[in-house]
C-alpha cells in the first residue's frame, strides 16, 4: 500500500516536471524565433538606409556603421541558422 502511494506521488511529480520543462522550452523557442526575426529586420533596415553607400563611405559614421554590421553578423552566426534566406 505504501509502495503504491510513493510510486503514485513519484509519477505525479515526474508529470509536473515534464510539463513544466516543455512549457519553458516552448517559451524559449518562441523567444528565439522572435529574436531571429528582429535581427533580420535590423539587417534589412540597415541595408535600406545605406542603399547609396554614403554612411559606409563616411569616415566617422562608416566606422560605427561597419561595427553595427559586424555585430549583426555575429548575431546571425550565434543563431546558428541561415537567416539570409529569409
């Protein structure tokens, strides 16, 4: 009788742990997809802003602009997927 109660409680606890981890994993996946979309949007907006190449050609602004582009490239690599295809 005691063994059944202990095993029943163990099954309930394991069920809760699995449900909780699944919920957290789905929340994290949603966040990663949202972040990936934001990185793509920022990259596209920077490309659109500097369509003529004036920002990148300027000395002071060009340095900052190049730094921003490098940060976006690093973020794309960190995501581990080819978001250039989007």
